[in-house]
């Protein structure tokens, strides 16, 4: 009787069944991995697009700030030159 049960157990654990099982597991693993990588690439593409938009907005803002800064510096320079000319004329008159 024990011999009969052993034969039934061996029937389920054959090399052919093992190869089929490993093949099935391999197929599931490859499919799952492919799905994970596809989802990862989609996510990275979305993040790159978002980063691109944010960088462009940041550069535009920075350019505007630079323009404002240089305009302010130009105005200050003009006022400083005018003031210098007035002050130097007054001091030159007093010295003469």
C-alpha cells in the first residue's frame, strides 16, 4: 500500500511538470517586470515634462528679475552721474 502511494506522489513531481512550472513562473516574472518598467518609464516621462515646464517658467522669471535689476542699476547710475557732476561743479566753483 505504501508503495502505491509513493508512485502517485512521483506522478505529480516529474521533470516535465517541474519544467512547465518553472516556465510558467518565468513567464509571470517577465510579464510583471515588463509592466513595472513600462509604468516606471511613463512616470519618468511625466516627471521630465513637468520639470521642463517648471525650468522654463523659472528661467523666464529669472530673466524678468534680471531685467528689473539692471534697469534699477541703470537708473541709479544715471542719478549718480548727474549728482557727481553737480557736486563737482559746486566744489570746483568754491575752490576757484
